């Protein structure tokens, strides 16, 4: 089918990706385990195997999608995990069980429905349609199949997800809680008010120092020298001559040519592969009648295609298929397209879709880019190749020299004309400001801080510290971790312990007030009343607002005690509970939809679990897969 998609290409890709991702939520399937399958099988669904190779391919595809979406921020370690691999397997299993149910339920998406979807979403450009398929690595037929598949899944799952329904009384109760306002009075016991009461002793300071040794540790550090080996050092050693460029051009002439381009149109008379002989004869007769009509008026091919073609997408465009590629159509159709001359009209050509009447509307001959135009491109590529080769050769020299004369970086630096730099006070975890420095590389630091490097002052192995960048180093001095003396940190400890003791005193006073207020029920000492709710910014400290809103208010007044970090201790008196005078109708409606959606998701979990039972899903013991890098 040849559909039309106009609108912005990037937006279109995003929508199609959304369509093609199944709408159901992935669920775990760890309870369906079987130990009896062969090593290449990781799961079976309805008797059909999911192989180790399929699983690994799906993992690679998943990682590639993350890589494309995240760009420079992509870190494979975050997505290539046992949990992520299990999720991919769960997805494959869900896909199979849903496919089986779609087949059992005879769900289909017809051509008119598909055509209406494309027209409604995108508008009408066959070039954009074909570009989308190409970007996804699909033929146009493959793209149609994926969109059909997504629409079939939606038919099956949307009914389940949309059926989630919460009784109005439950939804109303939850919304009422959201709209509830609590009248609160506050009494804060600031820690600062109790500092003067703290009786700090030398023993308390010493005790804190002993129990929190890590706070006062000076980490181990080294003074080291290092050398960097980068491709930029090789620029002067590599040259590309005109003779090199010309030789490459002659040896790779096909790379600098544009192949023949053919623009085609067709008229389709549909015929199913399983059609009877009578149906085949009828379709062929219809195609021959259309062909006779076209040959009487070749200039009217587009008008006839629009009126008679059964390919609902290209018919709207007068049968236009755009510039055709050899791998974009079935072999019988491709053979005819590349045999016809411009303006010629083919006999009815049969493939799995039916009979095609084909014409070539434009033909652009093959052409070769002149050497002068390709010269810069070739020179850049050849230089890159030579640099790569030279880099590999000299990287080996660099490595060998470091090992052969392991007690000094100088021989390697002299041989390759490298600069030796020095860094002091380098720790296992450098300061954030140094994070981008080559010597902050985690592998290089591990090598520098190894026993061999520290004890024997030997050269480290070369470590890759960036694209085509190697670094090696040698420890000059090592300072082991030490603990700062108590006298040096005494003032800091006294300040911290004083604050902690003041907080304890504030809490003790606050808890005494809390106890007496709960007994007496009086409001003496508390401040003016403030309203606290879930839908407005808090009028009291956030930790207090959370506890106040969680408190049981079945019997008023209610008193709540809360630690206030950085302040002290607060006691809160809840004296009154009321509903918002004018509830937000739009928000209540949105809350009802959220509740129903959550119930629908839960129903979907159960539904998929039932499909797995019906399809007799089993997960077999298999090697834990790691997707290819």
C-alpha cells in the first residue's frame, strides 16, 4: 500500500513510534519457568519458541533506540542491566501472547481504515511516507504492516484499559480528602533558644571525634607524572598526495556515481494469494480491460489510476510511487520497473498483492561525480585511514616502550616526542572541577593507586582516557590516608555537637508541651490559625504539613509533634477540619479519570496474565544475555 503523509517529518516519526510501541504495560513473567528446553530457547509461547538470538537482537534494538534518543548523554551501563534484559524478554513474550489472541479473535484493520488513519494524521505526501519507511529500515509494505499491527493491539487492549471504573463514592471520597482544609496552630521550639543551656564537655567532643573518624579523614594522595598520546600528535607525520587521491578515485569509481533513478506509477487490481482460479481469471480480465483503457489514452494514466486502482494510498496520487528502489517492491514488479523505458506501459504483472499495470514517468540516467568534485572528500578519508594506521603502529610502540623501561616515562616520551606533565595532590576521587581532566579517568586512577604503582613506582599500563587518547603515568610520591588531629577540628566539632544538643533540648521541651496539650486540650502558647491543604502551598514547614495532613482527625483537637530540620521542634494543634467552599470541578474530573486509568492498568495486568496462562508461557533457563556493543 502506498499512503500519503505530509506534515513535519520529525513530528511524524515521533507519532509513528508511539503507534508502533504496544499500548499495554509490560508485566513480569517470572512465575512461568521451565527447565526442560534446549539451550537456544529462552521461552515458549503457545508452543512457539523465543530463541536466544531473538532475545539478543531485541536487546540490541532496545539499546540502539536509547542511544539515538539520548545522544551524547547515552551510557550503555545504565540500560544494559539484568533488569533491562528481563524487561526485553517480558516484552517479547507479551508481544507473542497478544498476537496469539489477536489471531484467535480475528481482529483486522482494513485498507480503508488504514487509509483514513494516515489521511487524518498526516495529510498527503508519498515522499514523506516512503522516507518514514526508509528511516525505520522498512519497505512501505512493512511500515503498513507495523501500523496495522499497532492498531490491532489497540483494538484488543484499549477496551480493557478503558473499562477501568471506580465507584463515584470512592472517587468522591478521594477528591474530598484532596479538597479538605485543616485549621492549624503552630508552636515552634527553636534549637537556637537552647544553645545557652548546652553543657558541652571535652569528653563529648572526643566521643564525637572517635565515632565519626571518616569525617576527619584526609584521603590518600599521590604526586604523579603522566604522558598523553593523541592523534593530534601524528598530524605532521601523515600526508595525502594527489596521486593517492587519483588512485583511490579510480579504484572506487562506483562510490562517486549516482545510479539510475526511475519514477514509477501503477494501477493495482487486488488478488489474494489463496484466490481460486475463477477469481484469478476475473482479476486478470479486469486488469486487461484497464490496460486497454490506458493504452487508448496514455496521458490519462493518472486519472484512470485515481478512479480504478485498488491501492487506496497511491490511487489518491494518480498511482504515483515516487522514485522507486530495487528493494522496495516484489521481484516481479521490480523486474518490470527496471525493464521499461520512460513512457512505456507494462502488461498486467502478478505478485502477491495482485495485478499491477506499471509505467515509468521519469528516468534519470546514472552519472559519475568528477574527480575534482570528489577530491576533498577522498583526501579527508585517506588521511583519516592513514592516521588510524599510524596511530595503531605508534600506540604499539608507546605500549611496548612503557613496559620495556618500566621505571621511567622518559624513554616513551622521547621516542614519540610527548610532553611529561606532573600533577600533585591527586586522590582516588578528584574534585568535580577536575572531572574532565584526562588524569581523572577512573581506570587510570585505579592503575595509579594499584600496589605495584605505589610500591614499585612502575609505569602504569596505557589507559584509554578519551576517543583515541591514551594516558600512562608513574607515581612519584604517595601520601597515605591520615586523620586530622583533634586539636585541628576541635572548634568545628564543638559547634556541631552544641547544635545537636540544642536540638535535643528543643525536642524535649516540645514533647513535654505536646504531652500536656494532649491531656488538657488547651491552645495556650500556640500561634494564629492557618489553613493547610493538599492543593495549596503549605503555610507551615513542609515536614509539618505532611504529618498534619496524615494525622487522624476523627476526634478534635489533634496535636502533632514534628522534627523541623535546621530549626528545632514544632507542635501543631489541629482544631478544625472543613471542605473547600468551591471545589475545582475540572480537577475532580481529572482525578476521576486518573483513578479509572489506574484501575484500567491493573485490569490490563490481570488480562495479560490470563493470556499467558492461555498461551502456556514458559521461561526456560538460558545464558544471561549481554547485548552486543
